[in-house]
C-alpha cells in the first residue's frame, strides 16, 4: 500500500509537472508569434491588433521586453481582476455560471476540510485498530475511519459530522441555485433581441393530402394565434446537401493550398495521385484536379439543392414559427396546441447557432426507438468497460504487478520507479482509457435525435457522469478492494467478508488522490498550455496562411466542452462528499483542484474560448441534481460502512439524512427549476412593452424572416432558394388556393389561401 511518503512523492511529481506547464505557458503567451493562440477571443471581438504588423523583424517573433519575463505569473491576477457582470457581457452567462461550479466547490469543501482536519483527523488517528489487524494498510489509512475499532463510541463523531456536512452542502446549494436563477432571469430580461426569443419549433405536423406542410403550418397558426403569428420557416432534410457542401469546402481548401504553394514557387506545379488517399492512381496536376472536382461538386450541389427544395419527401413535418412578440411565443411554446397531444408539438426553438441541423431530419416518431437503442448500447458500454478499469486498478498495487510479471521485480523495487508507479501511473493510465469515451457518448446522443448543440452536450454530460460514477468510482472501489484483500477473503469465514469490505473501502482514497493529482492538477495545468492548438496554428500559418483573413481562420479558440468538463467536476464533488467523513486527507487535494481550475478556466474564458451558443445557464438544474446524487451516495455508503462496524446505535440515525436530502432536492426543484424550463409571461410582456416604447418602428418580421434558414442554403444565396414565409426573401409565388375546409375559417389572409371574403373573415374556428 502507498504511504504518506509515496503520496508526497506523487504530489511532488504532479506539482512539478503543473509548475512546468505554467512556466512554459508563461513564456509562450508573451511571444508575439503566439498571440493569436493565447488571446483569440480578443481578435474575434476585434479588440486586439496583431503584434506582427509593426516593429523589427525579430521583435515580431520574440518578445524582447525582458521585464515581462519577470512577471510570468501576472496572468493569474489578470484572470481574477475582471468583475462578474463584465465577464457576462464579455463571454456570456453560460461561461460565467460554469465558473461558479468551481466556486461552489470551494464554498462547500473549504469549510468542510477545516472541520474535518480539526475534528475528524484527530479522532481517526488516535487509535491502533489497523496496527493490531492483519489487513494491508498505510499511514494514510490510519487517518481514515478504518482506524476506528468496531463498536466504538467514536462513530458518533462521524454521525454528527455527516449531518453537519450535509446541512452545510444543502445550504450552499440552495443559495447558489437562488443566485443562478436570479442571474438567468436578469440576463434574459436585459439581453439583446435574439430570434429564439420570438420563435418556437413545431414538430409532428400532421399530414394533409390537400396542402403542403408550409401551407398547413401557416393556416394553423393564423387560426390559433391570429394576433401574434408572424412568419415561419419549414424544415428540410438537407443532410445530403450538407455533405456535398462540406466536401466542396474540403476540395477548396486543397485547391487554396496548392495555389498558394505554386504562387511561392512558380517553377514547379504540384501533382497528386487520384487513387485512395492519394497513395496510388494516375498522377495529375493538383490545381487542375481540384478545380475540376470543385466544378463537378458545384453542379451536383445545384441539382441537389433544387431537389431538396422541390421534392415533398425532403420536407419534414416540422417548422420554425416566429411571432410578433415574446409573449406570443411564450404562450405557444408552453401550451398544448391540439386536442390530440401527439401532434402540433411545440417547444422553444434553440438560438440559430445552437441548432443541430442534421437531427431535424429525423422523424419525430422514431425518437423513442432511437433512445431505447442508445440506452441499451450505453448500458453495455458502461459495464463492459469495467474490464480495463480492473486492469488499471491492478497497476496501483506493486504486489499484483510482481505476481503477474516476476521478471520486473528488480526494476519495480527501485525507489523512484516504485514511487512513480504508485503515485502517477494509475491516474494517467485511467485518463488514457477515458480519452475516446466523450466522442463515443456524443455519437450516442446525436443518434438519439436531440436538435440543439446545448441539449446534445447536456445529454452527453449525463451519460459521461453515469459512466464515471459506475466505472471510475464504484468500479475502482469494488475491483480495487477485491485485488487488495483477495488473500484475506480466501482465509476467513463468509460472515467476516462484509466487515473486510467495509474497512477496505476507505483504503481506495490513495488511488483517488493520485487520480486527482494527475487529472486535476497536472491535467488542468496542461489545459492552459494549449499545445495541440499551438502546433496546428503554426502549421496552418506556415503552409496555408496568405492574408490576415486566412490567419484569423487558422485560430482555434475552442469552447468549454460542457459534455466532458462538467461530469469531471462532478466526480470531484462525489469524491469529496464521500470521503469527507471516511478519509478527510483527500479534501485538501479537492480544494486545490477547485482553486486551480477556477483560475485557469477564468483565464481561458476571458482570453481564449469562444462559445458556439448561449443557453442562459440552462444546465444548472443538472449540476444541482448531480451534487444531490453525490450527497445521497455518500450517505448510503457511510450507512453501509458503519453497519460493518457494529455501530448499532448511530447507524439508524443516518436513515434520516437521504430522506431529508431528497426532500430538499424536491423543494429546490419546485422553487427554482421553473426559471430554467419556462419563460414567465410577465417577463415576456415587460420586455415586449419596453421594446415597443424604445423602437416603435422596428421591422421585426425582417429581423426574423431568415433567422432559421438552413446554413447550406445561406452558403450560396445567389444559387439556392428556400421556401419561406417572407415576401422579402424571394419573389411572391403564385397563389395556391386551398382545398381544405379550414380555408373558410382562416381569420386572416395568407399568401397561400389568398384574400378572404368578408363573410369568411367573420367566421372563427380551428383547423379541422
């Protein structure tokens, strides 16, 4: 087992690694040639000029101001200087609230760590239970609950502290939920006008033999929302067209590359092979080859676009419907539209840049089946992954490696190698296994059919959290316990096995400490270095960049990647809450992680990341719910642990804790969650009234008419036309007389039905 000295060496290795990353980052960030890598957000906003455009040639590449090298840690102070309201204006509410997750961790665990080290550590340390047992243990385990003798009255201390930690965590969670909910409502009330504030997505439009989807949608909303309906945009299955446009863009990039290469050296024209991956086939002129490919693809795109727009099979039974006011959109999005609850389904439309267009082509009726298939696949992925997790856990034990590979014993017994294996290797091995997992989970979420990037990330984050909980947390405890205590299981009676498991669970704190140091300390420090974007930028800059516009396109600011970042944060919440009472020594490592991560990600959000969408912190209920889950799990595990310690008097009192915690969650869900799933009509009316007073001549229809046109139709607006409900988008088509009886009941004239007679306009009814 690892000792405190081993953990100290592991901590030293990871601290030195983190410091090395910070030092390299501090040197690279002040070099003019790297300015676009470490400050891309300011370039995107147009608030920073390139240092390469003026000065001496050497000064454009290397920073010659030696005084700046003495201030290499100034970036930390600068990251903390920007106040939160300014941060919201600069980066959006999503980014600001994401940072509050790290602050929440500090608010919860700093007081808990102080109490634990003041009360829990002395209570655990002043016993000799492990010294008198036959179990494998270390000095770290002597600081844990494992060192308390069976039936001891000292377990009352752990019981009382479990209540204190739970009440403190719930208090902080409620205050934070209240703050974030208030921030969200204030943000929605004060943000600039956006198309999604006026737009709903309607799905499962019922088929009609006499009218097209566009005609049917218009008539339905003119009848049922006559005072508020404005325009609509039908949804096309343009996935094939998107692939062609993407392929053309790739060909264009290659053409640009070879044209740039030729412009630099006109004495020789490059050639390519036309076979698979350019490995074989006829050798032809590269510029002519890609020019012909682009010309061919352009013709194919034109034909496919015409087919998509005019083929009824390409029109999906869905549409983006925009209203004249936020109030009208809120009423439509939050009410049932038809007596049949399975048709005319409405929900708030994502903002245009948040829409995941590929999934809009998935038939609504197939979503339930897709989600069932994805759920089954995720189940098997989660539980079969325990096999490599078990192998990783075996690396945490020197004895198991020596038994498996005896010839390595002379090397392993070397002091430094032994420290590296126990203090560094298990965490890095587990991290390597988890590299490809987020991509797999994102593919599963896309298969399920979610129609916005934000919902895809939240769904993927949920899967990732469940996976980490089952495999990294439970899997590490179960498989690690079995490997370490196998000899004890074989030589003791079945009645004693539960006791051995109860004592062994806190012993896995050693592994989790190394994991926190690798993933939480060195991993976070590596994030700020941005090694991959740095290399890619300079490769593009050397081979492809010709103009300032090309240089801007070579930047890769990245995003927060909520689908992977938030579940990893939740794993630290889980570890901290579970081990706060069991092994308090883990808490300082958790606190250091939250503090370091807060500074690093604040810097990245201010200077680097460029969010692809804004959901106004819609993810916070998920954050709150997962911390509640961690709290309940910690309580249940403590109950199970104390039951093996024969703490008959104290254990039953723990039953109230999960009950109270679940009640608290239901209270917060009813009190604060509506602010994240619904838009109050009062707020909508207030914002509409203020906008009409400030901008009485606002052309809202012109603002909304093209907001939800598929991006491939915007790719080449001169060649592609899309049917939309706006007269300004394309010339008014010929009037289409309706054959449906509902045409007589349409209270307002539509472009499809034509002007109504006076008798018709007096009739009020619904679409039949």
